[in-house]
C-alpha cells in the first residue's frame, strides 16, 4: 500500500537533518579522496557511470538517504507509475512515457488499448514513412527528395528534440547517417519563423507540426506562417507537412498533412522526446534505426532505476543527493555542465524538465508544502562555461552543486595535438581538474586567489556520446526528476503555473484590460 | 575624495533594511498599479525605456536607495573609472571599455597613448580592412571573395560577439546589410571546430583569431585545428586569418595573419564586445557603419549613466534595485527574459558579464565580505521560456526577479494574422501578461491553480531591436554590473576564480597527479 506523504512528515527526513555533515574539502583530499571516487560510482547503462565521489555525502549520509528512499517508497511509486496508476493527480492522468521505450512492468491498458503496443505502432508507422522519404518514394510535388526537416513546436515539442538533434548531428555525420538536416521553429516571435525560412530551401523541406492538443497558439501561428511561405513559393503545403498530435485533435484526420503520428495525454510535453514528438523529426534526420538505438539506451536506464538498492540506482541517488543539497544544505540552484559541445542545448532541456516538473509549492493533493522544492537549473557546455560564469561557482558567496558530464572520445574523431595533448585530452583534463578545484579549493595568503572549496559535483562518464548513451542520460534525468517529485510529494506531471499568463495574454489581445495591464499593453502598442 | 567601503558599513544600507517592504501584489492592482507603471519609467537612450513599475520598490525604498547610491559614491566612482583610475585593483589596471565608444570625461593617457584615440584608430583600421574585403580587394588566393567570417575565441571573445551577431543577423538581412555570414568556434572540444568546419566553405572563409594575450590554450588549439583543415584543403592559412590581440602578444607582428587589430589590458574579455574583439567580426558581417551605430547606442547609454539623480539613471536604478532584491529580500538568482528570438544568446552573454564580474567573496582589497554578492543569472527568450521553466517562476518555492525585454516591432517585418492578431502582437501581449501574472498572481480555491504573485520584474521596452538599441542595452547591463560592484565594494574587473582549474588541468595533462585527481584522470583515459 503506497502512502503519499509530505517529506517533512517522514521520520527518515528528520533523521537526515541530524546526520553529521561532510567536510568535502577534507574528504576529497589525499588517498581518502581517491578511495571515495573509486567507490562512489554506479552504472547508468550503456557503459556510462554516475560518479558521485565529489558530492557532499558519506556512508552515514547515504544510509540516511537510503532510509528516506525506503520510507518515501520510491521504488513502489515508480512501479505504480509504470504500471499505469493515475500519478498525475492534477490532470487525472496516467504517466506513461516509459512505455515509449520498453515494457517495465504489467501491460497497461488505457482507453481500451495496450499502450506499449500503441507507442510501438506509432514508431513503426514513423519508420515506414521515414524510409519512404529517404528512399525518395515520398517526395515534393516535383518528385524531388526532401533534404531538410523543420520541426514546428514549442516547449517539450522543441527543447528536447532540438537538444537531441544537436547532440547527435556530428555523430551522425561521422557515422554517415545524417539523412536530413533539421531546423526548428518555436517562438511566436515572427522573426523566428522568418529567420529559419530565410535559411531553408522550402521546396525541399518537410515540416513536422507538433501539438498534442492541436490548439497550441504559437505552433498554429507558426504553421500558418510556414504555409504562407510555401504558397508564396508556389508549393502545396499539404505536400510538405506531417502532424504529430493526439488521435482526438483536429490535426489527426486532416487532408492538410502527408501523414499524422500520434501520442496521447499520458505523455507530458517535457517527457515526450522518446514518443512521436521526438521520433518523427529524429528518425527523419538520422534514420529510424538511430532513433531505436536512442530508445534502447533510455530503456536500459529505466530498468536500472527499478533497483530498490539506492547504491545501485544512479537516478535515485542523484535525486536523493539533490534533495539533501536543496533541503538540508540549502542550495537554491544546480548547474548542468556537459563537457561536450554537442550537448550545448541539453541544459536548456533539463531546465524545462526539472523546473516545470518540480517548481511547485503544493503537494499532489493541492496542499501547500512547508519546504523548498525544485531548484533553479541552468548550464552551458565546458570548457566554454569556465571562461564565463565559473568565477561565481568557484569564488561566489553561494554554493551551486554541479552536474558534470564527460566522454573519453569525441564524436567526429578529428583532432589535433598541441603542447603534447589532443583537444579531447584537454577537454577531459579540464573537467577532471574542475571537479577537484571545486571540491578541494586552494589556500592562498592573497584572499583574492583563495578558493574555499567544498563545492560539490558529480560526473556522468562515458566512452562516447552515442545515440544509446544519450538515451540513457536523458532517461537518467527524467527518472531523477520523478524520484525527487516523489520525495517532495509533488505532482511532477502537470504545469498549472503556465495557465495564468495565457489567460491574461488573451485578454490583452482582446483589448479587455485595465489598470497596469492596460498601461503595459499601451506601451507595447498592442 | 572617494572612499571605498564595504556595503555593510554604510549608514544608508542599515537604513534600507528598516524601510517598510512593499506588498507588490497590492501595489500593482487597480489604478494604483497603472500609476506606478506610468511613473516608474526612465529613458535608456535610443528610444528605449527601462520600466520598473513591477519591481518591489516604492518612493520610500527608492529614496533609501538614492541615499545608498550617494553614500557609495557611485557617480564619483564611475567618473574615476572613465577618467582612467586603476579601478581593477587585483590586476592593477585601468578599466577603459567605455572609451571604445565615446569620450565620457578627461583624456586618458596610458603607456604614453591617448586611449580613446587608440581605440578609434583600431576601429578605423578595421573599417578600412573590412571595406576591402567586401569590395573584393582582399580575397582568397584564387582571387575570390570571402563569404563567411569565423570567429575563433572563447569566453568574452565568443559570448558577446556571438550574441550580438545573432541579435542583428535578421535585422541585417531585412536591411540588406548582411555582408558575410558569421560562425563561431570556441570550445576546446574538437567536435566544436570539426562541426563548424563541416558546415563552412573554408575556401571562402576568413577566420578571426581572438586572444588578448595570444596564449589562450583553447583558442590556439582551435587555430591549429583550422590551419590543419585549410592546409588539407590546399589553402594557405596566412591568406585566411586575421588576429585580434594586444600589441605585445606573439600574434601582433606575425606573417601568419592578413592583418592584426589591437585591444589592450584595460579591456576585460567580458567588456570587449565594443572593442576590436567584437568590431572585427561584426564589421565583417554587417559592415563597419552598422558596428558604428551599435557603438553610438552604447555611448548614449554610457552618457545617461553619468546622471547622479537615481531616478534618471536606468543602469544605476537597475543596479540598486538588484542589490535590494539580493541583500535585503534575499533572492539568489535573476532571470533574463528577452521577448525576441534574436536575443536567444544574449542571456548567456549577460550570465558571463554578471557572474564573472560580481561572483566574488572578497572586496577590492582582498578582504572577505560579510554579505552575498552577484546572483546566479540565466534566461531564455520568450515566449519559449513560458513553455519551459516559467512554471517554477510562477509557482515555485523561491522568488526569482525577472528582467524582461520587449520591442513593438519585429526585425524582419514578415508576419501573419491568426485569430485577429499578428505574431508580433501575440509576442508583446504575452510579455505584458506575464508581468501582471507574476506581480498580481491569482486567487483560486484550488491551490494547484493559485498564484501567489509578488514576483517582481522590470522591462526594457523599445521600438525595434536595431544596432543602436542593442548597443544601448548592452551598455545598460555593463553599467548595471559596474554599479553593483561599486555598491558591494568588489573589483568587478578581474577573475581570479578561473585560475585554479587551469593550473590543475595542466597538471593532469602532464600526468603529475595523485589522489582523487589521478582517479578522475584515469576514469577519463587521459
């Protein structure tokens, strides 16, 4: 029997606060530090390891966290989720994104359909369509192949697929599997669509319109923008567009699209990269086999997250250490720092994933909670960030926990030796160095050159950023966020906080405003 | 006589803490709210206004902030800075980036040179070179025109110029002044250079190598990478490269470059966009006249920042309200939210500008301070952010002050009417709506749909994001950060916090490691 309880009512949470804190600087020094780094490592699937040697925990704290995981019934709640319970209490929906990449538990039947079978069916439909596009069997009206795919979507229909495309674009080039370039139009700012269209050969572009409800204003507006451009170029929009939507949306049975691929209400936007939302654009760009590899990596990480033993469960560990940092140590933000240029937009995806899921003040029953929840998430790739905001991370007045990622090999394999090392070695040397600099600091009589240390981090280490590895990393963070939501007793799967702005924006456009809103509207000439 | 004092020793700061706090939700409601928005607006130059109606201040708090500005001698310190005093105490350097765009005070002579004249001379040298490139007088060895400019630099040599290029690319297209496309290589990750080069026609590419010292490891490594690629393509690197560096650097008098343009030690990387660091690449991309417009906008904002009357000085107001939010209200981060897709990377530039300048724990004399300093800065363009992390901003447990920007007109002028409004109107309606939603919130019996409000924001409003407007916005934030550094008694112009990581990375590459650093190095196969 699952009990959904606020974190501050759990005995283990009370106990956690009384466990002696770790002096990270001391713990990470000398041979003791070496032992920690060797010991505090757990597999994440696909040859990846989650190394938490430099997080501010020790065996005693981990023991307390394990008790918290047990009392909060994290494993049971995860099972309830993937077995189809209505975990999204606010919207009264199941939460089934895991089924897009594997069958973790029981068969889930919803609306009379085996949902795993449904998601697989959509993947197969996409794969067949994509194959025809790549083979030149589905072409533009002139019988010419499509060369570019342009995703039109916003939020979860944009950030995840875009981050994944960028993460694998160079890998695909190096592996001769870049079938079509992908571009993305998201913002209602007309310069977004106009700018992208000015760079794209529209006659050979296939547009993927993504909107679950078929009513997202930004996306429908950008669709019209694109249709206008196609018509002005003498092209038939219906020959250049596919839809990704729910079966009940107005886009589903619509002659305006070459094809429609379906997702459903059980997959939230920010968790939809492994559904048709990511599947269509990524399969068109890289081939369906590559997308399948990506899914298999995610499936492997999902399976590892079932492990009830905290020390063998990377996602759960990452989640609980994060809760400890947020609620016991009081750190308000977390930085995501991948040492891979390919992951340049991955922090932006995690920002949505985390902040939209757990940036909440009420529990899953709509009652205010008395503790802080989701932190602010931000980040940029290393080494770029080192030359930017790391100054504050090292010597600022606040401590920011860090989530590093690093890979032994580059994606493209092209490199150069300068001062006795390759660029890839320099990249890896920098991330290793940063972990120690943050943890151990440096004494100096000149306080301006003094580093206090004690700044915690973890690192995900892999061989190479492949589709499989990326899938495992994505699922790791999805599951981390899910576990944190369970600990905080939140509903991590709705987003009521986005509604008020929409309502007020409609009022502005209808000129039904007064007070300050009217003044701002006037200032902006609306 | 200027007195450099810690903030907590100032009488005005003590008084500020005792001033009654504002109930923003009430203050922004009804006609009172309308009056605030009309009243709390100040010109920023170039037709821009800084509107702080929705920040958590009122006349009493503003009066206390004005006293703080006076006691902290902000106007006097700004004058000392632009008149050439050694404000960068850590590195014992003057701070002269304002002179790249205008003469604000006395003639500054350093190293026997009138520095304003020196910066102007570099701009003119760049303009002449650029004109020859655009006219086809300087070409590749085959006598063909260069079509692309590729900046090689990191940190301030990358983030600012890149953000500005992206901000003006569509404007330049619409105004027929996009002379060359620009690309950027920054990361030591070899996939960065390899990825960019795989997209660029190197035979028609001109590379701008930017390193003040001529010793930045990432940049020199990427230069080698590019030279390799040029040589492999049968091209002479010396015909494809220019350098931006200091006169004393090894790159300065070097036959390996078509030309060298100079900056100096008085301009920090993050303040260098208006120097040759931004000037070369942006003039090549858009023409020197466009870059000159950008500088004139910055100069106008710089002049406005001299105003000793707080209520007429947008940069000083923004700075002091920020200090109030950080030190009195205790908010740890600030989000930058431009409603313009063109500003997609501007938050990343401000992240460096702010966090690298003021993310410090010691004052300008190297003594630890007892108050928090620079906040975490992050952001994404709207409306995209609304579909991402705004959930936390609206309903999370922490309050995040917001810095909006909005423009009445788009850059490209291409638009579409859907449901009775243009995309541009929808964009503007959304930012107006968000300000009110954050400030006023919404009651609801369902706590899940309840918005507490009281979340402060300001907005910079302009007609259009032109080069001049962008220059004024850039200078606004530079001056804001400078004023905050003055209040906190920091040296905002050094970055000792980036040194330790460099030292340790060298040790890793030399295999001179032990303890935890050795284990990480082994795990990463270095």
